[in-house]
C-alpha cells in the first residue's frame, strides 16, 4: 500500500506534523510500515565539524516563510526568469503534475539556488537523482526530502526537528547551503563536491548520474 503525498498534505497542520514525526521515527527504527513511503537511493553524508560561519548560515536558513518572489529590476531578467519557469515547468510535469505545486517548487528552488550561488540546472539534476522530486522521500540511510538531507544537520545546528526537512523551503535551503559548503571545501570541483554530498567521494557513479541529468535542465539563464 502506498501513502500518497496528497494524504499528508490534506491533513490539518498539527496532524500533518505529528504524522511526519511518526513516519520519521518509524524510518529510524526500521519498522516494517516504512515500506509505505517512497524510498530514495542516497548515500550517507559525513558529519563533519562546521565552522562558525557555516553553522550560523545554516541556523539562519530554517524558515517557514512562503516561497519568496524574486526581485528582478531589469526587464531582460524578468523575461529570462519567466522563460526559465515555463521551460522548467514543462520538463517537471512528469514528476509534479499539479501546476500550483510545480510553480511553488520552482520559485523556491530559484530563490534558494541563487541565494547559495548555485547553478539552477545542477540543483534540479541533484534533486532528480536523489529523490525523483518526492517531497516525503526517505533513503535507506535516513536522508529526507527533495534534496535528501541527513537528519544530523538539524541536530548539529541545535534545531533538532527532523520533520522540518519535509518542509519544501527548509529542505531546499538546507540542501543548497550544504551543497555550496561542500563545493567550497572541494574548491569548486563539482565532481568531488557531489561525491561528498552523497557520501561517496572518489566514486564515479553518483557524480556522473547528476552531471548527466544536468544536461536535461540546462538553459541559457543557468
């Protein structure tokens, strides 16, 4: 039996949070019922000590705010953004058929990717590879959500609420900031940065999969 995303989304806020917490706890304990969830194939990110600046950035990243509207001053930038939304939206329909959900997701991804100084196509390719754009995906290693963020990041930051990683903007913001941090650690080397994100640094399968998927998402605005 599958538990569709819409079932959780339809619950009142308090009930949905409780359900997600229970799901997460079942996954951590390996309870058989977790087979009801869409599983993702992800590696295990390494829990390394963070610098104060990175810790501060991540702590400030947790937000329940609505997806922000981009502030684009130039008409050319507004047109480029609209074109990116249109083309990316058409490509994303196979994973996110609901137009409102798709628009909110792309708008949030744009903001968080730009905020972290990341390529839009790279983030889209990483999400496709990590979770197949499934909001409530959980990997065998316990990684959660679109960008398959490991729960230790919430504990490392002192926040501790693993269920927040199922919140769209929180997950994308954590994932983008973490990816930026790991790319910087690898001095901008995308291959090794992706490997470190997936917990498979030095192995070729995961970076090659993301880089291959990235070609599908490339646009001039990237």
